[in-house]
C-alpha cells in the first residue's frame, strides 16, 4: 500500500515537472483529467492507510513490551521470629520455642552474570536474634531430661551475627521470588537457663566450658511485592551452627563406671534454627530504565564516538 502511494506521488510529481517545457507553452487541456485522477487516487490511498483496519482487528493486536533489568542495590530492615532448636549428641527429644525479636539490617546487590543473566546477587548484613533448646517431658516417666552439668531443661541465648549469602532471583514488574545460601559468623551475647535444678549462679551466666563464638551455614527463600522504590519481603531461613554451645567432650567422666559409653557418644550441641521474617527494602538505583551511568555512557559516545579516545 505504501508502494502504491509512493508510485502515485512520484507519477504526479513527474507529470507536474515535465508536463511543460520552460521554452514553449504546453497545452494542459489533455493532461488535466489525468492530474485530477492521480490527485484523487493519492487522497484515497492515503485515507485507506488510516481507515482500512477495523477497530475489532486493532483490539486484537498485541504489542510486546519488555523492560531491561538493571544492576541495582537496596538496603532493608527485617523483623521476625526464631523457632529455636539444637542438634544434640546423644540425641534428646525437643520442642521448638517460638522466640520473637529477630532484627536484621541488610545490604543487597543484584548484578548480571557475564553482563547478560540477570538472576544473581549477594546480601550482607548484621542481625540480632536467638538460639536455644527446650527438652520435652517424657510422658511415660513424667521426667524431663537435664544436662549432666548445666542441669537446664531449656535455654535461651541472645546472639549477634553477620551473614553473607549468595542469591538467585527472578524479577517481575511488581514481584520477585528469590533463594539464597551462605555463611555467617556471630557472637553469643547473653544466656538464660531454665529448670528447677539450675544453679542460681549460672542461671544467667556462662560456664568456662561454654563457647560464645558462633559460625555456620544458612539458606532460605522468599517472596517480594515491589512498588518502586520499595520492596516488601517475606522469607524463611534455616540456620545451622557449626560451633557447639559448649566444649565438645565425653558424656561420662572417668570413674563414673560408664566410660565405655564414651566410645559411642560424644557430647555436643549445634544450633539448628528456623527464622521467619518480613521486611521493607528501598532501592538505591533504578531497577528498570535508563540510569545515570547509562546517560553518562551515551554522552561519551556522542562526544567521543563509540570508542573512547
């Protein structure tokens, strides 16, 4: 259709240009009908370009619109609860305590791998939370296990941690799903022991054999709703400590008569917790669209060309 319009236009121009000579007058009586016809045809074709497609068809046309995800960073604050627990040797029946008061301040950076795959990032932060355990009562005997030395039936510890996690994510226009895996290091700030036989001097104090430095692995997944520049997150994490809460040692001391059991059991307790949290994060740059860095790069290309001199 465009070709037809262009052909008619050139034909009209040619007739007007060459229809008369500058040296002698030309009789336009015979060419006038042709010129009028060409004008009418050109007008009809131009009108067809606009009105030829019905609204019903135009409503079915889908225009694909995609946005390029930028490398971007954000800071966030999370609040949550911890379901505390331990991996013991020898094992003991436990119930998980729900302990509120898990706080986290994080910095997250997302960057394309090979400048192409927009699915990767990392997170670092500082957190305040809890570790602990709670032994179950034996329903048959009515007794609850107590540690050989501490005499505690449950314990709660306050900890501060610095996690570092690698993350994969998939972004939509207003949502995101993500998962992460990493390590952490921490320090046990305070302890509180519970049980009828706990020594009062150690109810809120540390034994010499207690270990206060903590480290281990953590991983989890989450979901976010995005209303730029804010993101609202809900996530769950599993934290596994590699530092026993006390110095690992034999369960039974020499002279107890049970030394042979030490060949089977080696006494330790590693934290194994579940953390559920929610938080708000704010972008430090544009998630989509042209960034300041893009504008600077484009300006350099305009001034200096595609290759900087």
